[in-house]
C-alpha cells in the first residue's frame, strides 16, 4: 500500500491506521477482510474518493480525541467517510461540515403493530397502494402541512413536539425518539431564509434517493431480553420510515460550506477536502453551525413524526388499526454532531461527537435511553437493502469504550448511484423483488436501479463484523414485505 495507508490488524474485524504525518490520532477501522481489501484496492488505484484517505484526514483535524473511527458499513462520503465517527475536545476541537453532511439527522423510525404477517397477507397489496398514495415521496415532493416562516422557526426550535402539538401523532411517541425529538440549542437565525423557504411544504414527505417506507416482519428474534423490552416478537408486522431534513438540511450544508471555508482560513486550519471545512467549537462560526445543525435535526424529527401520523392513518383505513395500537419503537438519526459525555482514558469528559452515516448506540445504563430500554440499551435501526433484510440492534458496554457509543446504520454502498444505474434496470429490480414476494411501489424507476440490492454490501457481513468486534448486538432480523420509494 501507499505510505501512510498501511493498516495493522488487531483482530479478525479490527484494524488500526497508524498515526503518521499530520495525523493527531490513529485511525481505527472495524470491518471484515473483504471490505479492507476493497479499501486497499482504492488506495492502490489512487482513487481520489476513498475511505482510508478520508479516515486519515479526519484523524488530522484539531482536537480529535482517541482515534478517528470507521465502522463496518464504511464507504466514501463528502469529507468524512460514511460510517465515520469523530469525537472532539470542546476547547481544542472543531465543528466539521463533512462530519454531519447534507442530510442532517437523516434517520429511521420503527413502528410496531400487534399484527403478524399472516394477518395482513391478503390485504398487503391494498396497504402498500394506500401508503404510496398517502405519504408524499419523490424528489421535491410536498406534503399537506404548509408552514409559514414563523412556523418553520418553531419547527427548528421545537422539533417533533411542535407537530405533535398540532395533532400529528401521539404524546407518548416523544418518549421513544432520540432526545425526545428536540435537540436543544437550535437557533433559527443561524438558518438562512432560503433554507427555510425550501421547507415550506416538505415536513411530512419521504423524499428520494435511499429514503424509504417499508412494511416489514420480524423474521427472527436474536436477543430475547432486548426484544421483550422493545415489544418485538417473531412474525410481527412493523414499519420502517427512513427520511431526513429534506431540502432544508441540504441548504444548511451548502450555506455553511462557504462560511466554514472562510473560518478554516481565518483560524489557519488546513483544508484537506472541501467538505472538511470547520471552525473551533467555541468560536462564533462553530456555535452558529451547531445551532443550525440542531435546527435541521429538529426538522428531521418533525418530518418523521408527521410521516408516522400518515402511516397510522393508512393502517387505520386498510387494517382497522387505531393510532394507539401502532407504537413507536424508536426514532434515531445517523447524521449528527452532538455534545455527549464519554469516558476516555479513565476520565469522564464532554465531547462533540460527529456521526456521519453512524447512529448513536448507547449501551445499558445511560440516562439518555428511554426508561423502558435502559437495562438493555436503546435500539439502533439498521437499514439493509429493500430486497434483503434490516436489523434492530443495540449498543454495548464495549461499544461505549471502543466507539463512543456508536453503531452501524445500514449495509453501506458497494456501488455509486451512477454505477448502479448503469448496471441495473429498474423494471428488472422490481420484478426480482416481486419474485421474492416483496411488493414495490416507486415514483422513479431510475431511483430503483440506483438503490438495487446489488448496489449495497451484504448486510449480513456488516452486522457480523459489528457483532463480533462487540460494538453492537443484533436484537431482531427484519424482512421486507412491501416497499415505498420516492
């Protein structure tokens, strides 16, 4: 391999990128050998967009603590690798645009029903058609909730509690949303008018790309104690909502690329990749960016809350399920930067933890988890592919020690969207899924090709690596029954 990219093997699924050159800490990678060989091949081919180079760049940022991390679903992102984690000292560290990305607080909500798959088999086509008609999806999609600028400011400040107050969902949902559906510290003045204008009718919309709404069944329970705590059982029908902050979050990212580039130069911080522009956490620029990210995160929580309300309405029409019978298991994001307390070298300290394509995965005993889940740790929701499987996992004590309480968020891409669209045909993907008994409704067949199951890593390998290295533990395997795509 090229100098500075020689990985040292620690165990079957754990590797270290030694601290060399400008690196302030080493890199630490949790992955199987197949993933590592692909990363090495990218370096050997001098691929400009490669995860090891990005991991090294993150490890070179001011104030980073312990190690720059890459999780088993790692693949190249903008600045940070996707599946990347970086924790920063509050006094010496930086807030990094690429550490959050452009879909701020993109995440997953899991809803649980009391029904089993056999109970809905005959009505599944009607249900997926109703969901497709009810939940707005696709590029630029708009929902029924039209907000004024003043109301958007309230969403930015208050998140999911604001839309619950307007009748979208149940008060008890908030207990089972990360941070109660509202990250403190949001400042609407830190968000541009253009970003707000792009959100006028996007709260309650699924979007496009890798976002989805799936009807799933719990195919197998793997951790009975945690499954009981989460209210999950074999054969159960659940629904997963994967969406984020939509155009508002994207615009926040675009706006702060410019502001943070200027800040990087002002504070003499080397710009190793354009999305790694940053500012000291306690600087005016750093505080403004984090206040905008908090607002974008709150908007994403509100978005998934409204979508969940629409899903409940569809379940009522088709299956006769009342809202209270459709329970929020958990809602958690995977593109965020938040201040958290962690133990580093035996010392408890507050750090700014960036998770890019990684989810918070706190183990047992943390106060941040809902009381009902505290003994086992809160759920993490791992999207696989629309043709294979997804997982409910949980955090571990080892994950708190090794990965700042972080977890995998999905299978991770193996092909870029452009390469996937060239390799797969949307109609063929749809037919292959239907041959497997999975119904698909999509607004865009090119998008289906881009999200073909073959464009992703094998989720089983990714879950195995996270499990064997000890940072996450699988609770249940979920199989898709029907999929709605933008």
